[in-house]
């Protein structure tokens, strides 16, 4: 069961994920979390650097869908100006939103990655649904109430993996 919490990849930020690296793995689609993955949880819109990253991804024909547990207003306000499809109140780690994103992009699991900053929602949900998962370091050092609880549990899980020698990165 704990293996579901171990991401396939770990990167410092979203910008370390390049279209070229995705294409080498035959990836055609990205399911990404929003808060603390793409921008700080309290930043309403994309940074210029993030907008450029999205343009580069799109230029290479890679589809993106934002899948967030946040409310419609938050996700819509962020995604609409970028022209990125989204699913709000996703109830991650449940698999329904991941399957819906896959259907809407008309891709296979093997062609899609799940990117997020949380083990208990993004990585667990992506792994249980059969996707390649990429964990990013949270953009902000602060979190909302429920995420702070998740982070405490995540630290314990990561420490367990570290003790077992299953982590190949440092926080």
C-alpha cells in the first residue's frame, strides 16, 4: 500500500519538466494540480514564466488539464485566461477526475503524466489510477488548513521511504 505514495519522479519545480523530456517518454498529456504546484495557493493567476511554460508545452502538441480539489471560482479564474481545460472539486485521490481528464484529452494512461505537490492527493491518486507521477516541491512555504495536516502525514511517509532507502532525492 505505501508504494502508492512513492512518485515515479521528483523535481524542484514545474519548469524542470520540459516538452522534450515528456516526448522522450511518449507523453502527450499532462494532468496537473493547481495550488502549490503551478503557483502559490493564494496567487490568483499565472506568472509570466508559467504562461511561457504553458505556451512551450502547447507548441509541442502536449495537452494539459488542471485537476484541482479547489472550488470552481478559484480554478476557473486561473485556467480560463490561459485557455486550459480544468476539473474543480476533483476529490483527489479518488480516480474519477483523473479518468475524466483522460477521456476529455482522448489519451491513454501510458501517454499521460500526473503532476502535483502532494503525496496524499496527487501522487496517491495518480499512482492508484495507473499514471506516471511527478512530485514537485510546493511553490509556497505556507498552506491552507487541510493541506497542513496532509503535510504532517506526508513527512512521516517520506521519512519511512528515506529509512528504507527508497528516496533518491533530498527535500
